């Protein structure tokens, strides 16, 4: 609804404010949603919602792998030190 109102030159001025008031949301929130919808539709450049979700997922996976790698390095160093100790 907001995207269509913005495309029509007759209703473009103040369209988001008017529609936000009708929906009972803050105009800035509606503007952000419309902007993201335009990005998702390919009308405006930017990171799409699906790309942002995928990036967040990959960042979580990367953090988890780095943590596992650190644990494995510490365990390796611990067991290497145990091997080097003289036996009683």
C-alpha cells in the first residue's frame, strides 16, 4: 500500500506519514519497512533480507568454528605437554 502510494505522483507527498497514521505505526518504522521491501524487490540497491539472514548465519557458524578451533589447539598443547613430561 505504501509503495503504491509513493509511486503515484498525486499522493506521493506525505504518503508514508498518512499511511503510518492510518496503520497506527510510527512513520519512521513504515519508511524503514518500505525501504527494505524496495531492496528485496530489487528496486533499490542494498542487502536483501535473505542475504542478511544468510550472512548472520555464516557469522554465527564462523564464531562457533573459531571457538572449536581454539579448544582443539589448547587440548593439543595440553596433551603435547603431557607427552614431554618425564615418567615416574
